[in-house]
């Protein structure tokens, strides 16, 4: 019995360290592990080198409905649902795997993440509480995060119907990636024009 509890504690410590490395807040650590607050504080300070931030967790579904957070949240939920449905993972394991894949995708696209691990965890909890649902865009067919119980038969996503100010306040890194993508497309268009 003691060996099992030592192994359980070691597993909780491993998970807590990984969550802290990914930027989890203390409230998430307290819910997802069976470790004492004091032990979690020591882990946080050892891994991050600073005390954890104070404050409340996000508690509104509205943040996930704004343009950029909705696109990022929808991508994360697609990855999370893949791990749950196809890889037979659940709970925190599926969240962490999906979040790693989300970060890898953004890094490959030279984009900054809009979704923190704590927000991703909160998003899954909102789905579990039936506060949010996935809605299929009638233009592109993609699945996007929407308020639960909202009519979604004529839903159009933020990528197909982009707000006029979308991307105007993006980071320098995001702006620098756009001209590179345009430059990559131009030679292909010239090659098509030259062969015609």
C-alpha cells in the first residue's frame, strides 16, 4: 500500500512539473493533483524560479467567442477531441497532449499562442459543463467553438467572415510571417502565368 502511494505521489509530481513548465496556474495544479498546496508552491518556485501569479481563473465563456481566441480554441478542441476519440486518452492526459500539439502547430506556423494551458483546461471544463459546443461553419465546414444552445444551422466562422480589424494588433512576429507567406505564393502564380 505504501509503495502505491509513493508511486502516485511521484506521478503527481511529474504531472505538476509538466503543467508548470507549460504555464499552468496554481488553481489548475490543485485540482489536477493530490499534492498539498505547500508542495505545489515549492514545485512551482523550483521550476519557474518565481512565485506563482495570484488572481482568479478565467470564468467567462465570452473570451472564447472573440475572433482570435475562437480560432485558437477551435484548433485546440479539434486536437483534444482527436486524442479523446482516436487515441483513447481522457482528462488531463488528453489536455496536455493536445496542448503540446497545439504549441507545435503554432511554432511551425510562426504564430504566437493565444491559448494558455490554463485557458485550454478551462475550455474543456466549459464543454464538460455544457456551456460550449462545437458548431460547423456552413462555408468551410470546419468545427468551431460556440455557445451551447445557440442556433448553429447558419453558423459562419471567424475565418470565413473575418472582422475588419482582425489581425491589426498582432505581434511583430506574426506580421513578419505574412510577407514571407505572400512571397512564397508569388513565384507559384508567376509560374502558372508563364506556362499559360
